[in-house]
C-alpha cells in the first residue's frame, strides 16, 4: 500500500484547498471576475481529490485500528469483528489508491468546458450528407439523455437530406471531457438511399469537437474582425429569409471565417458567431497541445489529426467498431438512437490506463 506518499500529497493539496476557500470569500477577489473565475475553477477541480483523500484517510485509520485490535485485544468477539473489518477494507484500499492516483494526474484543463461540434459530410456525395444527418440525430439523442443543452449555429443541408455541414454548441457540465473522443472520421457501410442496385457503399463524415473558449481565455481585438450581414437560407419562416439577420465574421489576421444564421435577431447571431470565432482562435493554440499528447495516447483522436478513421458503422451486420480500442458491438440501431455511453466509457477507461502508465514512467 502506498498510503504514506498518497496521504502526504493530499495533505499538501488540503492546504491549497483551504487557502482557495478563504480567497473565494474575500471581497477583493469577488470584485475581480477574471481572478474569481480562475480560482473557483481550481477549487472545483480540487474538491473531488480532497473528498476522496478524506475517505481514504479514514479507511487507512480504520484498517490500522483493526490491525491493532487483532494484535493486542484479548476479547475474542472484538478481535473477530476487527478481522471482518480488515477483510472488508483490504480489497477497497488498493481500489481507492488507484482512484486517487488518477485524480492526482492533472486533468486536461479543457475537459470541464462546453463543446463546439462540427459534422461534415465527407467522401460519398449525397450519402455522406445523409450519414452526417444520422450522426447529428445520434448526438442530439445522446445530448438529450444527458440533460445537456444544444444550440445549432450554422447548417448547410444536403441535396438528398442530411447535412453537408452542421455546427452546434453543447452546453453542460464536463461536456468536452465526454465528447472529445468523437473527433475524427466516422465511416458508414450500407446500401445508400440513393442507390438503385442494392450494393453496399462506403461513405464517411468527419466530426470535430472543440472546447468552447471562455471569455477570459482569449482577448479579441474588434478592429481585426470584419462583419458581414446577409439573408438567412433554409427553414425559419419568411422573416428569417428576407431580413439581414445572418452574420459572417472574418478574423483578418488568421483568415478564420465563421457564420451564424440560427436566430432571427442579428444581435443574437453576432454573439453566437463571436463565441465560435473565439473558440476557433483558441483552438489554434490548443491543437499544439493535442499534437504533443497524440503520440502518447492512441485513444485521443481529439488530436490534431482529424483525418484519422475512428469508427465504422456497418449496417448489413448491425455492427459498430471503434478502431482505437478494438471495441465492437452488434446493436447498431440502438447505438444510432443515441445509446453511445458504453463506447465512451470504454474510451475513458482506456485513456485513464494510458494516463496512469505515463505518470508511472
């Protein structure tokens, strides 16, 4: 058992946790919103470690106490009770140690953020757009199950249905940390709706998941941004299609262009487009970090390489295969209905194992 070194680490963090608690009630800190947000974030991240540490400390003390009773107590009944307690605690202690070791590894600071998701039809023409629409429906169902909120900012519909491209924001606790595994190329094998001969075709759609940049993550100079307005296209009623409510923002230094036409209000579209632009600029820097860790963690295909094929959806065999962890399930209709938690859990387990291994080296 590595309880001594673990308890020492937790003790050191306890001091920091107590200091943060004091700072967060300081009026001077409360008046500085940027500092308050940063300190509160650190405080929230430390909370589960401190809670697990206190639980672990109690378990260690109970174990030592039971050991002492067995060694020194003459009362048979008390010694028997102590033996039972030790037998109960023995398997729990290594599990708790493993959990704390994992909590002590610095998490990706982006994991707690909201996410911007982008689905694009890839190779396969109309069928790829239809599949992009299927993926959007799958994620929509999953987001609904999790009780998260979704906002579409931009969509371009395919000629035969689905989407050439759709961009949406997902809002909730720890969204990016869950959905980041979905970045990459999703491949579908099925008889397309557009195919008359009944032959199985392979098409693809790419998914990009970006952590949403907070207001404090990046400062935008409005002089660097060109704003264009235009009429929205697609569903939304007459007023959407005839008023200049849609917004296109061009960040001149980087050449990044974003647009939003989801809202009837030009102001609301502007706010959404600005948030997306901030995220895309922030992610230019974040990509460098992802590229650094991608070689170490094969489960992370929210790496810079968005061309990596991560999953195949085979309709004739009702099979879903995640190629990063060689995980296969044969219940495709249920999976496409948003029941994707199992594969996300498996990816999380695989990544945790990789993180522990890297920390031990």
